């Protein structure tokens, strides 16, 4: 029996049986899932490896020296990634974000960026190519990435305090390493740069205002993300979630804010501007205020599995038909069939207290 979809307003929807069968779109028919959400964004994880061991993502006690990461032969090649990305573009995808793991660990990542930058939408527009990174390799890569066609970067930075940063990243890198990467990205023109801070109550919430003071007036967009229950190994505790309304209240007391209006379809961050004109910030409220109804994202894992939600438990294998000789038409119909059956709304169900049906993929494998 199909599972019930719980909507934010309390209504329920009984979807069609979920079957990943190819389905041809009619002429001019837009691709949408069962809730009318278009396929606008594709996040491509290019590696499951990272040079950090953040305890909310890749805790060292799990991802230690004996952990078996994917062999290179299992990863999609740059040519395979580009072929699939081109098919997604035909189906309405406008934005591609490269993630990991840490994507800058993938050798010659700028070559993949150059290949993706050649893709076009059916209307002839280039795709928006972006990348999320922890920033420590960005200083040496920023110029090459920009020259290859990368539009923008998002950098993760959870603390400016060196000791706290070391504890949270469980690495020998420093905030200065990340800041040098941000500066290099700005100099290369990879702007506007977004800086993501995952806020954990009792851990780094004391860094909210120092981060605000550091990035106000720089043109960078600082974004505060609620600590999420991604994966199965990060020991998530609801008590450590600081709702973004508390984050906003803390910032507004020091630097008054004003909300900015945005289209809810495809929106992840709520945008706010400083009333004194010093720029804007964003908040991402997956726990306290689910935005499933506007989620337009698909995710491709390093070895070619298609996931329809950050909190999904299983994906659809695209590598097998890709390497098995399927032509572009069949692959596009397969993706369309999968997306058209999509009914994922994990965060809404969590808010309603609906029990999790099973395990979830790790964020380090599929990207944030």
C-alpha cells in the first residue's frame, strides 16, 4: 500500500503506487512530482571522502582509518556525470551543485566544471553551476574553478574560534584556512559567496554574533542552518537544535533585520536584510519549519544513485543502465518516471511526529 503524504496544513494525500517506470512526457508537458514540484535543482556528490571529521556529519569513530570508502572505479566518470546532467537539463533542471564529501578532493574537479558549463537548457540558457566546500582547498582552486565556468561557491564554516573549530571539524585545519579560501573565491569572482553555519545549541551558538560581525558588509551571505537528523551516525539530539527564530532574535537585537520576500517554490533559505544596509543573511529551518512543499531538488550519489530527498533511505540506480548501453531517450524517460512518482516529505512528517520508517543515507555520501 502507498504511504500517505502528510501536508503542512494537516491534509493528507494518497499518491499513486511508487514505481520507477519510464514515462514519456507529452509535448511541452513540464516534469513535476505528485505534489507539483518541478525538477529544477540537481546536487551531484562527486566523492564520499572528506578531509574533515565533523561530528554531525562524519564522526571519526565511524569514519576512521579502517572505513571503506568507494574505490575510484565505482565513481561515475566526469563524462558519465556530464551525460546525466545533460539529461536532467532537458527535463527542466536549471542549477547544478557539486558536493561531496569534500568535492575539491576529487582530482581535476575543474575539468568536470568545464564540461558541465557547456550544457544548456532547452531554451538555450547555460546552467547555474555551483559548488559547496569546506573551503580549506579553495585558495589553490578558486581561480581554476572560475576559469572553468563555476558561477558561485558555498563555504561551510561553523566557528571562528580556533579551538572550537578544531573540535567541531575534528581536523588540524583552522578558521584562517577557510577564510583564505573565501577571500580567494571573492577575488576570483565566485560571488555572491554563501557561508553556511550549522548551529548546535550548547556547542557553537556563542559564535552566531561573531560570525555576523565578521561577514556583515562583505557582500557575502551568511546562512544559519538548524542541526538536522541526517544519516544514522551523528547522534542527533533535538535538544541541540536551535530554532532559527531564536537565531534571528539574537541577531535582530544587535543588528535589526527585515524579512525579504521570496518565491516559496525552490526556496530553502528564508532571506533577511540588515536594516542599516550592511547586506543580508539567510536561515534554513528544516527542523522547525519544513519546506518540503517547495523542494525541487534531486541528488546524485558518487556512484550514480538518484535520491529524491536528503533524508531518503534508498536511491535508484542510474549507473547500471548508463553503463549497460541505455540510450539518452531511455535514461531521460527513466528519470522522468522516477521524479513523477516522487512524494517525499520527511521534514513535514517529522514535524507531525510520524515515525521514521527506516535508516537514512549519510550526508557525507549524498551532500547537504
